[in-house]
């Protein structure tokens, strides 16, 4: 009878040990922590692209523009990220651009930021609805905003989960 509880305890300990790193933020190659500071479907960009935000005023302006697009009468203060230290980080906003249906999203995969020479690559989960899917007809502008440790680079590549380049932009 004691074998069953010990086996169950061993499985629980194994799951806890395996899952202990699941909520850790992805890291850049240089070891600086990267984190998502915003993800959503109402962002100011109408075209797919990348925006680098390097100071608190620009971040505040971006947040203001994003909140103007919100359908909610209540202002979204949960994504204000007041603890951003722009002396040590910048924010990279990856936008899918304006879409006419639901079903689009972009997110950052764990361990997704790498620097190769002067090119920063961000691997994303770039979600698009299946062809022929029945979707709500609503204008969205999906984006994700991540922090970067002020890495020096000349260009940024955004790849999707298949490794395809979806955005490439010189800085």
C-alpha cells in the first residue's frame, strides 16, 4: 500500500521540478531578462512593423494612442508598466498591422531574442486564422511589446513559429 503514495509523490515532485522554470522570462543572448510588457489586439500601428521606444515620454505617448483605440470606456492601466527603466532598457513593439477580422495575434516565444552580429532576431508566435474560417468582422491591430536591454543592433528580424521572416527592418 505504501508504494502507491510514494509513486504519486515522486510524480508530483517530478512535475514541480519540470515546471519550475515555466514562468521565467525569456532571455537575450547577453543574459539580460526580456519580458512582455503588453500584448493585445488594439494597437496604434496600421501596418506590420517594428517600433523602438527608448524613453518614458515615447512609451506614454504609445500607451495613450493604444488606449484611444480601446472599445472599453475604462482606461487600461494594467499595461502601463510604470517600472520600466529606460536608462537600462528599450521597448520593441512588434505589430501585425490592421486586420479586418478576429483570429489574429502575435506573441513572443520563450528564449526568443538572439543577437547575430548586428541583427537582432525575435522569434514570435504569429497567429493567423485558417483560410475559410468564419470570424467576427472587427478591425483589430495585434501587437506585442517586449523589453530589450539596449542591445546594439542595426536591424531586426521577426520570425514566426515556422522560422519564416515576417518582418525585417533596419534601425
